[in-house]
């Protein structure tokens, strides 16, 4: 819709976007304390600006399309246009961003756990496992660091491949749908 609220949100999200992800996560985790809801809140605050920018840019791009102007000229209201045209064309990029951000969030949460700012000690997590394994490395016990590191690597690689495949599939199906029209 635009307006002063849009400008205010853009300013807020751009300000959050300029801060490094891990640094902002560490500060938020330190301020909020340990716990699953607090770690989730810290990660959400860190990644919301990316979703905001993608959805806002896609919305501005779709709003300029001729089919939206045609719907307006036929008397369609803003809610109809939003539900019928904008949502369907904008939402396709969100799952790709979600999978790529999930891979990054695994690394950030691992970093928070390594620093002792992640989940409570009663909850097992790879970052705290790596931090505990760090003290065992000088004694020659290397495998305690290997397994959490490999698990994080495999999960991040799998989520990245999933995001790339999803992007390829969505862009491929979107192009074939356009050529049929």
C-alpha cells in the first residue's frame, strides 16, 4: 500500500539488515538469555529483514504488471488483487529463501551454542558439543569434535541443495506455465 508505515518499516528493516547476522544474534541471545524461545526469537529478528525485502521488492514488481492494472480497471479492490494476484506471484520466492536461511540458522545457532549463548545445557546441540570437544582435542580425542561438525556440515549442505533445487524447480515450472499461456 505504501505510505508512512511502509517507509518506517523499510528504515527499520534496512537498519537491522546492515548488522552482521552472527553479531546481532549474539547480542540478542545475550540480552534474552538461554532457552529455545529466546534462541528462536533471536533468529527470527535476524532473518525477518531478508523476508521483508524479498516480499516487498517482489510485491512492487508485481504491482507494476499489466494484469494488476487490468484488474484495477475492471473494479477489483485491493484485497482481491492482493489475494488473487500478488500473493500467488510473491510467495514463490519465500520457500527458497526459507531453506537457505535455515542452513544459515543452523550455523548461527551452532555458533551461539559454541559461545555458550544458545540453548540450555540440558538440550543437546552441536555448537555446545563442539565447544566441549575443544577441551578434549589436546588429549588426542578428536572424534568428539568430528561428529557434530560433520552433522552440521551435512545438514547445511542438504538444506542448501534443497534450496537450490527448489529454486530451480519453481523457476522451471513458472517458465513452463508462462509458455502455455
